[in-house]
C-alpha cells in the first residue's frame, strides 16, 4: 500500500502508481509554451515584421524567436543555455523542427545589431550615457510585441471580456489586472 500524502486528501485527483511507459522529459512544459506562441499568431507576425535573411537557412525567423522563447521558459538567460535543452526529443519533436545550435542563435541575435547606429554615439567624454536608435529589426520586433497584445485583446473580445488597461512590466510579461486607478 502506497504511503499516504496528506495534501492528496485535499484534492479530487488520484495519483496513478503505475510507472509511465511513454517517453519522459523535464522539458515537457515547453510544448504548451510553443502552442500559445503559435496560437497568438506570432510566426506570421514575425514573418511580416522581421527579415534578417542573409543566406538560405533551414530555420525561419519565427522558429528562431520561438526557440529563444522556449529557452527563456526553461530559465535560460544566454544562448549557451540552449545546450540544456539539446538532445531532448520532446522540445525537438513538439515544435516540428530541431532546435537551433548555440552559434545559430548567436548569429541570429547579432543581426539585430547595427554597427552604423553605434558609430553615431558621441564620445564618452562628451556624453556618458546614450541610447541608440533602434535598428530596423528591433523596430520589427516591437511591431511583433504590439501585434501580440492586439491578438490577446482580440481573444478577449471574442469571449466578451471587457478590455480596460493592460500593464506590461519590465520583463515584457502581460499580467491581467482588475485594479482601478484613481
């Protein structure tokens, strides 16, 4: 007889004691993230707003950005952390493409950098702090974020949920709020 776990007495769920026969993955939670990414129409938004093609690649911009979102979902904070997901069949099989290698992601991210804009920066002696104008690809990424917010608003409209105010925090996480400001 299995040991009794006190918290299970408070839930209507039962634990199945049989071992799982199918493949297991510590990254199975990436599949719902991928599904939400796609259900908001992000691949189409990305295809319309961002073009960084320099040569024929296997992965599209939308797939590369989806891979970075999946990486962040696992807690990764740099492209080298992609190695933690590498070799796991679950994230590879779920999205329908093999996740990119570290160098592929790094090369893609470097395409958002525009050295010509960096040269416009005044010398540090004249101006210590300086914010660069966004590159064309960064402006496209801003359009993707705006389109995502519009997609969420459309879903709320279709469910007859009133829209009031959306708050986007510094990590660009959208959090529904029901507070009223005076």
